[in-house]
């Protein structure tokens, strides 16, 4: 029985050490959000390995077409580098989300290496008050 107790303690200690090591390899940031100057939310993934370094930009742009109402869209780009400085395959999503329901509207997602751009659909400017403008990046 004493031998079983020692084995059980060692297994428990090993499991604890492994969980700490795995936890240290990833950072859980609960979808950290940064707000840009023009009100676009930049949303990070739920879990991002410490070895990856993101760079993300986002914003809004408007256009006035003759005979039409003013429209706007969300744009964003991201890069993701590994510890050695190499590009990592990742995605960028630009979209509007309904303020009340969170339902996406005009979403666009692109995957690639290096600087990956995404643009949402154009919406009428006055409808923009019903939506949040967001840019997501993920790996």
C-alpha cells in the first residue's frame, strides 16, 4: 500500500507540473479588446501562445457616391510572427456586429502569411449606430 501511495503522489505531482508548463506556454486573455480612435474594436484570440507576436490595425472608411447615401466599412490588417521572426499563417476578420444580439453583419475573413487584410461590406452610415465595428485576428 505504501508503494501505491508513492506512485500516486508522483503521478499527481507530474500532472500538476505539466499543467503549469502548458499554462505558461499559452496566455489566456479572455478576448482582450482594444478600441481604436475611430471606435473600432480590435479583438484578440482567447488564447495566444507567448511565442507569437501580433501587430494589428483597424479603422473605418467612408464613401460618398453621387445619388447614394454616405456609406462606411470596417477595415483591418494583422501580422503574426513567431519567436524567430518568421511569418505565421493566421486570419484577419473585419465585420459589424449588432449591438443587441451580437449577430455579425458584412463579415469578411482572409487567411495568409505576412500582412493579411480584411474589409467588411459597405453599410449606410446612419445604420452604423446599430452595429459595433470589430476587427478580429486569430491563428
